C-alpha cells in the first residue's frame, strides 16, 4: 500500500509585509546614526560624571555606563567577540596595595575602547593640547587622569609624580582609594600597522616601578583595522572612512593577552631606555612582529613620513630607519 507524500502548503504573499530588500542608503544610514548616537551618549555620561562626587552612587553609575558604552562602540564597529587570555592577571584593579602600570601596544581606537571595558574604568596621561577636542577635558577630569603640559619645564617631574600616585595607591583620610584605577600608558605614542612596534617612550618606565604588558592584535583576513594616518609613503586608513569600513565588516576579530607583571631588575631601574627596550622586545616576541628604533617624534619631524607639508623628503640628523625582518616567521598563539 503506497502512501502519498503530503504536499507543502502553498505560501501566499502578504501584501502588507515590508520588502526584505533595503536600499544601500538605508543599510548604511542606520549604523552610522547609531554610532553617532552612542558616541554622544558616551560624552554625555562622562560629562555628567564630572559633576558627581567621587565614590558616590551617581559617579559609580556613570563609570559603569562609560565602560558599557565603550563595549557597545566596539560592537557597532563589528568587534562582537574578543578572545581574552589570562584576564585573572588584572585582579589587582581596585584593590589596596601597589599597582603596576599597564603598557599596551596601540593599533586603533577599538582596543582602547575595549580596554576601558575590560578594566572597568582606566586612567592615564592626557596632553593639555588635546583639551580643545570635545569631551577630552571632561574625560580627563572624570578618570582622574594626569594632565601633561608640554610647555612646562618641569613636565617630566610632574608626570612622574602623577604616575607614582597610582602606583603606590595610598588611601585617603576616609580609607578610600582615589587612585585605584588601572593606569594605562601607550609607550609607542602612536598607532601602528600591526607589522612592528615603534620605539617605546620612556615615560612609563622612568619611575623604575613595575609594569604589566598587554599585547593586542586583530587577526584580520580582508581589512586591517589599524589606524594609520595618511602619509607620504602610504594612503593610510584614516577617519572618517575608517569608521565606515568598520561598520561595513561582518566581523572584526580581536585578541588580547594580559602578560605577567614585569618587575624591573636593578639595571632597568637605573636605565629607563634599557627598561623600555626590554619590554618592547618581549611584547614583539609575543606578537611575532618586528621591532624598530623609529619613534613617533622621528615620524613627525620635518622631512619625515608624516610631514605632508614638505614637497620632498629631507631627513634631519636622525634618519628614520626601516622595519627589520620579522623576529618570527609565523605569529605565535597568544
């Protein structure tokens, strides 16, 4: 006895159902508007936190909102999932006792947003020349950051004193820890293209205290999310097209590894250049990329790659060196 196969029900089109296909302008307009809206909410949250007393409930709410909005900005830039290795090594954040200085490599603004979320609120050094940018002055006050005035002759001493406040993490008269945040310094002072690390500045190592390297990378396949400005040797990947390229990606993978705390030896305490060089080589080995002795000041000097005003390259006394060969043939697992 044969049985007939049941026929599928005939699907009728719903006239009132909106079409599935949308125009390209509609698809790009919504993410762009959402990105701007979240960024404005982030600035508003930081601005509101400046008028709240530290350690108060409104201040804690603003701090949590800032961290969550930073993570949301990563999601809007297609950074949906992040592989974090050895997150437990950040358990010292918010606890009594001495704290190390976090020294991560700098690729773009995305890993900075995620590090804000990962540390649940971080602080650092901010140049006063950047106060003209909307939200920077409020963010400096909100995060209790160290303002750097490059015109001050005693700027290095004042910066070291500000760093030591976060390193020692001493309580106030009420037993609270106003410097319990993670203090972050990007030693390169500039973003890189993930192919090498620029020479580390000695600001984070001048105090001779412990640091904690944080290595970050984007194992991309089609688009390198590195923020590389337009230069005379490359078209770069700069704003605002960089943000549009982020939003047009299906997924931007990201990996973060929290390294062990680096306790300097006696020779590194006495020589900040040696200290910075050793940490730079260690982080480059972790990432499997090259190191270079070229610093951000050399890149921006007259005749350098980022000197767009000059018609031809006229190197100064310090000639920018090229990248060396990679230290490893393949990137190790971090």
